[in-house]
C-alpha cells in the first residue's frame, strides 16, 4: 500500500488539488491502480445550499478526469520522480481524447483509477485507462499524451524592450499626423515646411450661444521633394508665391 507520503514525493500537487488518496498497485513503466474517495467535505460542494438536489452533488467531471490524470502522471514519473516544477523535468499534459463519462460519482463513492502505458517516444508518454466505482465504469480515457520538458525552457524570459512608438517620432523628413484645433479665433499651430494643411469645420461648438464653429487642422506628412510647392517656405500646396486664402471666422 502506497500512501500520501510516497504520492507527494512523486506528484507536485497539493491541497486542494491533490486528488489521489493511495496507490494499490504499480508496475513501473507499465500500469498503476490508484484510489480516490469522494466526500461531501470537499471544497467543490461548499456553495450548495440545504435544498440542493441530489444530482447537484455529482462530482465535477473535470475533477474526475483530473484525478485520473494524476494517476497517469504518477505512473509516468514513478521511476524518476521530480515534484519540483521549478527545476529538472516538468510533466505536461499535451492532450486527452476518447473521454467518456458513464455514471455520476457521488459523495461516499470510492474511485478506482487504472492507467497503462501504451507507448513511449523520447520525452512523450502515451497512456490509456479509466475509472470505476464498485466495479461499475465511471470514466473511460482513450488516450492521454504526457510530455516532459526542462523547467528552464518553460520559465518566462526577460521581457523584450518596448518597440518605439511611431506616433511619438518627431525627427526626420516624415512626421506623424497631428490634430490641431482652432476655436473662437485662437489657434495653436506647430509650424513646419513638411506638412500639408487641411481644415474642416464642426458646427455647434464654441461661443456662449452655441452657434460657433470648431475648426480642425490635420497636418499630414509630406516629403520635402514629394510635390511642387511643398518645399522650403512653409506654403504647402499653394506654392511659395501664392497669396493667403481668406477664411471665414
């Protein structure tokens, strides 16, 4: 009989997620039989009220599968236990398929898990099996894939340096677009010969009566030699000799 002391030397799980009570049989590299007793004092039943129906006490299926997977993990690591997930080899479940649930498991039931190794490929172990309650099938697992990887490869590395934000760039021949606002005759315009100017009006803003207009200027980047009239002098598309255009207030 293998109890909690030996199980905890193999598996990294602890309360409340250690879902194996004892191991009744193990043949390293071949098969294992483990036991889990379900009780009503487990934390998953804490939220049930006094009027909860009987079916509400069915053991959660995800935990039923987790308990079986722990028996499979115990079999896979029995000969070389390494419960420290921060060092050495770390056991990972890659996939589980062919899972069938045959009956509800209730408090007072004793689950008997059986798992057998069907194939080993390098650091990958393939296991199949199932669970019973008093000889009656409760769970079938067609295939479970366990992989072992070095803990050092699974640790997060140093965070990458943040990439430069192109919208914060202000040097060079190209500049990001900027939204500029003009209201009530006052405006703030960061100048420069490398911009074309577009203006647009939005009614209903500014002024005590609410009838004023809010003018938006969007300065878009233009290469110095991209278009005629966009060179030195800051005259944009109007050219260096053009007269300023009149604008409505």
